[in-house]
């Protein structure tokens, strides 16, 4: 049994790409806030440990708006700017969160900004003032504003992978189509006649999985008619090409072989070998 090879049309993958990309986008948006809260809780824990505080609580992380979150502590603490920058950078990076953000340390009582810095993702454009100037022990909240909800790659990596897959599949499809076209133009081992395949070099016809043997003369005759499908081939041309210098020709020989070929195509009504009276024969393929 021969196995058929199926070529996937890349355009059939477009709905799948859109569907999966949409699902991924929704999932990414839903998980962004949860990832931020986990990362900021890690920030709070590290800051407390720097203060040698392993018992007081980090209160629930609050989402202020779409891109802004707040860390609140149960007790007071002191904050070293250098440590704060490093801790936040480490926690956000581990959580694969955006690299562009602004951090503000707010004094709980005065509600003023005690310290702030901006990270852009490019070292030379980061703004980190007052390095080494520690904030005294007090009640602080830390606000983190993300300038991007997600990095382009993080937000779209599955979507981009699907696009790459689509491109690869499309190129493969085009390559196979071009290869098939080239074979048709440069010597495909068979000629197509309706639902039949004619193998001139092997003296046979094949329909589906059925193989039909041809005699040498039948094959020579079939080769000429196949090369001129839906065209009239003169009787004299057929006789000259097949029988000249190849043996004795009997007047009814051509008609006999035509009759034999007609029987071999009996299972395909779209094929007919017509006798053009006084002229020759035509292999009609509809």
C-alpha cells in the first residue's frame, strides 16, 4: 500500500495563528498583574532582610492603576538607595517583567517622595540619583510604575513563533509547488491523460493503483497521441512514425491498435480516441 503525502497549505494555519495568539494575549494580560505582585513581594522581603527584619509582614501588594503597584510594610524600615535599585532590578528580571520602570519611595506621614529613580533598559539613560544617601528609619511605601506592560518579546513570543512556523510552512509549500512545476517542465516520468498516468519508458498506464501494460506499438502510438492531446494527428504521420523502418505495415494495423487503446481507457468517460474520417485520430480529454 502506498502512503500519500499531504502538503499543508500554509493559509489554513492563519486562523490557528490568530486563535492561539489571541488566547496567549489574554493569558499574558491576566498573568501580568499576578507576576508583578509576586516579584514586588520578593522585593519587600529582601528589603526587610537587609534591615535584619525577618518577622514583620509585607502587606498585600496594591494595584494602583493599569501599570502602577504599591508595596506596603507593617513596620518602619530604613532604605539604602543602592540596595533598593539592585533588589528591584533583580526581582523584576527574575520574573521576566518589563525593563522600563519608575520607582518612588513615599513617606507614609508626609505623603512626599523621599526617593525615586528611573530605569530605561539602557544604562546610559537610567536616572539613579542620591546613590549612597540612606533614608532614615520611617514608614515608607514603594510605588513601581511600569512604562511598558511587557517587553515586546515576552508579550508576543508565542505569536512570533507561530508566525515563523507559518513562514517556514509557506516556504516549504512554495518550494514543493515549484519543484513539482519544474518536474512537469523538465521531464516528469509520466504524462497525465485524464485520470490515467502514462509511463512511456515503462510501457504502461496506471489508474489509481491499477497498472495496465502496453505493447511496444501501443506505447509508441500512445506517446504520439498523448503529446498532441485534443489535436488531430494525421494517419500518415502515425504510420510513418511507428511503422516506417520497423516492420511490415498492414492497412488495418493502425485501426486495430487504436481499438485496443480505447478499451484500456474504458473506465474514464472523459477520454476518447476519435476517428476523424479520412484524416486521422484525435485523443480527446475533457
